[in-house]
C-alpha cells in the first residue's frame, strides 16, 4: 500500500528531503545545521536552476527545424 504513494516523484522527493534533513539535524546539531545546511541548500538550488536553464535552451528548436516540422505536418 505504501508503494503506491511513493511512486509519486514529488512525494518521494519531499519525504527524502525530510529524512535527509532529520538525519543531518541529529548528525550535526541544530546550531551547526543552520551554518552547514543553508549554504549547501542554496548552492544546490542554484545548481538545479542553472541546469534547468541550460537544458531548456538546448531543447529549443532552431528556425530551420520549425520550418521543416511545419512543412512535414502541413501546418501552413
């Protein structure tokens, strides 16, 4: 029954984040966690946004490719 819930990738990431943060809280301690985890979290978020931007630019079609698809599928 739990497997059905954890097939949802968003829920899986949320649960994984909560488990990882709770593990780090025990391992590092609360005061040191703010000093350690927040900068790492900021760097990871920036990495994800930059990667998404690069992949998004790479996936855009060129003008020649768009014209080919318009002619191929009669969208003119």
